[in-house]
């Protein structure tokens, strides 16, 4: 009898020990669960309206993921002509703008539709044309080249889309007191990449930014650079956020972050080095104020 009682007592003690261990394990597991990091909040969304050259060159494929990762933001990029991008800003249809038509940009800023206006980078415009160069244009004088194109009625392909490049082209014609028209003057209404393709097909001349040319050159074997290097061919890009005081639905918080991101020293170094490995030269140069 005593032996049975002893066994029962030992059995009860074992149950108590096991129960205590089980509770301890449960508590430890619960503690571990409470130590798990909180789930990452869903990213906010921001609309970037920009020129096609930043998209066609591949630069945004590098910069946008950097910004998204650093700030937990999902960027919706709308690549259009600068004129259309600026119009989106004046209507509050974008949060931040990255464009390259300084005179038109200043008008938007002066009207109060954009704030936090900052210079970001530059490259240059070039005139490319058929390898045969039927108009015999060369050198760095873009105005003289345009006049010769008009005089010889050589095929010229224009973007015709109110983009920064189109605005630049129109400014050159105006400086020459020329109103281009006729079968020789082709307007595509398309982005830079598509317009270069049309110029290649028609063996025409076209004004383009250098970055898009370098990125697309391998597919444009009928074209070559004809005119480059003039002081009046500089192509400057600015970034700005849409003014939340005039457009209260914009994402001003992330727009401000994007402006600061674009002028940050680390981003500027990425911009300056973009394209060096693949093309042997920078497609854009840092140019903050």
C-alpha cells in the first residue's frame, strides 16, 4: 500500500513538473510572438509627371526604385511631353514634376501652381540626321543648320507634342524667322524615342536630347550626329512639387521627399554616373544650385 502511495505521489509530482514546463514553453512562445516586428505599412502612392527623355533614357528605371525603397512609396510615372506634364501640375493631376523647359516651368511657378522648384541636372540637345547628310549640315551652329534644312527642304521630323524638345526646336525656328511647313516638315506628336524611329525610317533630321539618342542609337543605324556642342543647346532639367495650397488633393508629403531626393548628393552621383558603363559617357550631369 505504501509503495502504491509513493508511486502515486511521484506520478503527481511528474505531472506538476510537466505542466510547469508546458506553461513555460507556452509563455516563451508567446513572448517570441510578441517580439515579431510589426508588419510594414502599405506604401503611399505618388504621381510623377515627367518628360519622355527621362523614361526613354532609362534613368527613371534606376532612380524611381531607389526612391520607392527608401521612402515606402509607390510611384506612378506618367512620361509625356513637358508641356503636358506642366499642364497636369496646373490641374492638380500630379504630385511632382520633372521637366526640361525652363521658360514654361517659370510660368507655372510664378502662377503659384508649383513650389519647391529646384534645378537637378542637364545634358544637351543634338541634331541627328541621315548618314548621307544630304543637307551638308555640321559644326555647332544649330541656327545655321536649321536655316539650311529649310532652304534645302530636307526632311525634318518634329515631335510636335509641346514637349521641352519641341519647345526648343520651335525657339530655333523662331530665331531664324522661319515657319516650317510643307511635305519636308513631319510632325509626329510622339515621344522622343518614337520620333527618332520615324526619322530613321524617313531618313530625316531630328532634334533630340543626347541621353535618348545614346540609349536608342543602336536601333538607329541610318542616323548619325550632325550638329552638337553649341552653347544654345544646353538642356536643363528641374524638379518641383505641385502646390498643395492650390491643389489640396496632391500628395505633398511624398512630393517634397522626391524633390529632396533628386537634389541629394547620393542621387546626384547616381545621375552623373548613369550610362558611363554602357555608353562610355554620362547621359546626364548633376546640376544643383
